């Protein structure tokens, strides 16, 4: 089992920045592929970014590429999502997800999910 706890959400004005954190426990963190997802009111959950265990590979959704950066600190069992140039359409609950299976890079479901943290961007 893996427990994931997100933090760092909040209210920010358009153009501002936030950094989300996700602390993991319960399994060898460096072997986990870590992803960030978000879900806006009335919309389906969508992929935001993913990073492999050794941090040698990252992928981003087109809507956030160039504005968001995913990173990880394996010594701290934590993955981050730096969000810059935020827009009102980035408003959502952001979820951290983890899986030891490389199939998640092809779109398979993640094994573990956090509770989410709210990000609200005002115009």
C-alpha cells in the first residue's frame, strides 16, 4: 500500500504561481511513477503531468506544457508540481497518483490516489 498526501493548494490570482507537494509513504518511492491529475467542477478528471521513478522522463498535458513543471525528491519521498502563469481554467482539485507499473505511461489506471488539494485561480 501507498499513502499519498497532497498540500500546497489555495487561492491565487491569474498569472500567479503555486507549488503543490505530494508526500508518499508505504513503498519504495523511487520505484513509483508519479502523476498529477485534476478535476474541475462538472468535468472529468484529466491528466496533468507524470514523472518516472528516476526522474529521467516527464510528460505534460498540452494545456499546461511550458507553465507547469513536475519534479521529485526521492530522498524526501515527495513529488512536486510547480504551476506558473496560472489561468482561471486551471481551477480544479488536483490529485497525486502513484503506480509501480510502467503501463500507466500508456494511459492505464494508477494504483494509488491522494485525497486532492483545491486550486482556485481568480481572474
